[in-house]
C-alpha cells in the first residue's frame, strides 16, 4: 500500500502553488466603504489583515469587529513589509491610489483584486495590465456585473443577429445625481479655502498618497472624493467600467478612433455636473463601425422612433440600435420583433461569481472574467473620455475630435492632450 504525506503549504510555498483545498490569506486595503462588502464576499477565505488610513470611516469599525483576528495597519506598505503570510490583496481605496497600491502588491507576488475603475489614468491601466502578466498573478477588477447571466444572454442575442448589425449604442447614468434630490457626490465646484483640523485618527498624508498636497477638508473625505480631478474619476470612471463592459463584450470593441465631449461648465478642480461623450469605433471583422454615446448627470439620449410611448429610459440604462431594431436594457423593440424572436440556446457558461472567479484564479484556476488583461484596456477607453473633458483643452477641442492612435497608444492630433494620459506623482510615490 502506497503511503502519502500531506505537505504544509508553507513548505510548498511560492506564488501559484496554493493547493485548491487551502484557504487564501487575504489583506483588505480600504475597508470603510465598498471594501467592507468586498471583504464579506471573500470571507470563505482567511481575512488576515485590514488596512485603512481612517479606521473610523463608515463601515470600518464593523469590519474590524467581524474579523478580530486580522492585524490592522494604516500604511499598506508597512503591512506588505511586515506580514509575510499574505497571498492576495483587495484594493478599495479612492481612485488616485489604485495603481500604486496594486502595483506594489503585484511586485511582491500578491494576487490583486482592485475596485473599478482599475486606475486613475489611461497610462496606469496599461502599466498594471502589463505588470499582471509579468508577475504572473491572478487579478480582477471590481465590476461585478460582468459575472451575471444577463450580459451573457445579451451577447448571444446580439451575435444571433436579433436586431441586425449594431451601429450605435447609448448608455446613461444619473450619477453624480441621486434621484430628484441630492447628489451621490458633488461636482462642478471650486476648491474650498477653509482649512479645518484633520479628524482624529485620519492620516491625511497617507490618504493623499501620490496626489499633490492640499489641506484636509471634508469636501474630499469622506466619500466626496469622486468628483475631484486629483482623487476621483467622476461619473464616467465610477459607472463606465460597469455599464460599458457588456457593450465591449457584445460588440467586441477595442480602442476607439476618436472621442469628443460636451458638458456643463468645467473647471480645473472638479468634473462637470453633466456631460455627453461620443466614442467612434472602427469595424471589427463582420461588425460595422459603431458610435458609443455616454451621458451622465441625468442627461439622457433623445427618444427614438420605435421606443414605445410610456416606456421609461430610467435613471440609467443602455440602448443598442441595430439595422432591424433596438434593445433597451433587455427589451427587444419593436414589439413585433420581440414576439417573433426565439433566443438561441445559452452557450456561454455561467460564472461561479465575480469574487469566486478571482479566488479560483488565485488557486491556479482559469483567469477571472475581468482580469487586468481585460480590465486594463476597458479602463483605458473609459478614462480617455475624461481627457476630452479637461478644461485645459476646452478651446482646442471646441473645433475638433480627439483622434486616437491605437499603435502609438496616444492622441495623434493634439499632443497637449497626451499629457493627461498620465499624471505626476507627489515625491515619495511612484509606480
């Protein structure tokens, strides 16, 4: 009878050698908001470390209570230096710190789950995708909708030709608005001049990270950072990686040929309160050129012929326009086309779940559905739109589109715009 030995994981060691039966040791960076939910979604594994610059923010105290054995840190760099048993990290910090944290973790051989948008700039997204391949780590961006069955069935219907060749798509959100009253976060405002005291427990310098120094103000933290150029990505960055993902998969989109924007008043501090962006994409094999239009701040596409009276566009949604009809959300129009159409048998396998995809990949399984190879280029395209919104380029862009050179990975007709594909980091911070 053959004998066998169970070898402890620390003996096997090394990235990519975690037996499927073992639990991952996960560190959660940024636990005051979305990061609290992220931790819960991977609680089947071992949560061994919690990191936040402000442990009093929002859900952080509840997370600490829920995982009392996890060691706590304010500086993720100290955590990665000191705690050697970490297999993987989850990053749910403000957008401006996504790239530096994710890169530092990958360099140390850690698997990485980073909330959307993957990065704060186009350049960062490209660098992170390359690094994930180089360091051979399992990655995932936090656009959870990609794991649903709904987008899979949509793809199959479009590929089946239900509305014919798609030449136009409209996608909209009410962000940063919140219904009829209030806002998710403010935009279209100037920098405050007051300099209140930093709240007890908040490490403001760490919160700023690679961003230029400015005095603390509650206009930035807590959660109001999304609308500021230095910290967030506006409505486009917040929602675009969610709502554009199904479009990119269904229409097999890559880089656009051009992007242009119109908006409400814009300044050098915050994103405008509302904007419309137009991306033009070239033909792809048997698919024709397509125009993708984005609307935020409560702006919506005009009602088109064929949309039934009484059918609401809603606060947010997607409309595919094809040669034979339209799909609004999951509703085929006109009704005569809907009634006569029989969807194909489902062929795209269901996901085990967005977070489980990543866990499986960390343990040697197939790549997650929104790994950095996918999420990097998607984030690049989303964030190109924010370049077209820059106040510094407004006059030059008033009479021309921004043309994208996919080979050179830069804008070809306005060199000044390329400066906004990346940013300068504060001293002491880098990729």
